[in-house]
DNA sequence: TTAAATGCAAACGCTTTGCAATTGA
DNA sequence: TCAATTGCAAAGCGTTTGCATTTAA
C-alpha cells in the first residue's frame, strides 16, 4: 500500500492506529465518513479513539492520499485517492448515488480553464438532482 | 415581496419574526448563513431567536423561496430564490468566489439528462479549485 | 378562540483542542 | 533518548428539539 510508503517517506511514523485507519479506508466499499471509520475500528479494537481517526485523515489529506466528497449530508466522506476519483449524481428524492463518467466533465473543466482561468478540482464533485426513476413519479420537487 | 404573498397564500402567518428573516435575506449582498441572519437580526432586535430563524428558513426552503449553497465551509448559505440563481467558482487557496455564467453549465446539464436521465439541480453548485491568480503563484495544491 | 408560531434551554452530531502520558525510530 | 503520537475529556460549532407560552387570524 503506497499510503504507508508515502507517510514513511515524509518522516511520519506508521503506528498501529494509522495502519488501521488506512486499512479501513482501503476496505471501504465506497466513500466512508470519519465516524464510520471509527465505529468499524472501535468494534474490532475497543481502544481506538476518534481524535486519532481525525488526525490521521487530516494527515492523509495533507498529502493527497485521500479525497473528500460532500454528498450534502452535513459531513464529508473520504476515499483513497489511489483508487481513482469518481464523480457522483445524488438523487435528492431517493438518495441514490450514481457514478458519473469522468468524460462528462471534460468539457466543463476545459471551459472553466479557458474562459475563467479557473483550474477546477472536480475530484470532489457531487451533483444533486433527481434520478430517472424519481422523475417518472412526478411528485414533490 | 412575493415571499410574503406565497407564505400567506399557503396559509402561513406573516409574523414579525418571519418578516425580519425575509428582509435580512433580501438585503443580503450575496449568500448568507443562518447564523449571520441571526446575528444581524439580534443586533437590531435583541429578542430574536435562533430557532425561529432556522424554522423560517426551513419553511422557505420547503416552498423554494430560498436556495441553499454549500461553499465547503461546513455550513450552508441561503439566497432568495427570486433573485435568480448563480453558480460559483471557489478558490480553495485564497477563498475568492467568482460567479459563473449559467451558460457554462448548459452543456453539462444536457449531457446528464440525455445520458443519465438525471435532472441536475445546479442552483446549488459551487465548484472548488484554484483561481487564475493563485495558479500563477505555483505553491501548495 | 384556537391552531400556529415562538422562546428557551437542553441536546445533538460532528469535529477540534489542550495537555499529560505513551511510544516508535 | 526524545520528538512524535496518542488518549482523554472538554469544548466548539452549527443545528435541532420538546415543551410551555404567546400570538395572529
């Protein structure tokens, strides 16, 4: 796992706690929140501690080992950067989350750079809206 | 102010507190947070109360009288819907916020609908990245 | 008159912090 | 050894809630 190597190379210690957080991130299906990492860790290893989870995530973020995505839940979810980054469509009615092809955003990214000189970081992007199925059921906004 | 009319039409009372919140939203330069509305209100009218600010915002959101935008600050900012909606480019280095032409997003919106059947709600969109000036100073990510 | 709206204080969920104790290189 | 890391408990922040009181229609 290159996370280990990178932290080590930067002069940080590879403590058991850090390895557990990194492991939890790698094992996670999709995007996982700090609290979820903690709960998972805590169930196997009751001495674990939420502060250290946050501190480890902070450290990993500093070196771009994880990306943060905000799905509009009032907290952020993490994802191992080396797994690649995804873009998401979040249905605000049923909560379903779909992955979006990166290519769908190429043009936008390009436009922003050309017309605004703005280098968009779309690794974090989650677009809210209404999915195909919910559109059929025409209720509520 | 059509907010008033709409709430009235829906059978809600136009209490002084609600009128003050609506007024604060209308007077706000850009996007304003619940706490900012409260502070502003509180300074003029010390009896005001944060719960009612939240409850009023909740009510207004229910009828699409305000839109929520998340600028990645860990809280949401509100904007009167009838003022029109904007899209934003947020520089994660200097914090600058630029408005984005709606047209820049037409194509994306169209692609999402066509290829994913997803009706994107881009009223809330804030794209994070690095602005032109900060790109010149090539430090930090 | 009466349901709707409010004020208050307490609780919530997530995150951050200060500091003393512990630990890995 | 000794700075880096951790655990703990407390606080921070924005937000929500239950309930008794007040108020607009």
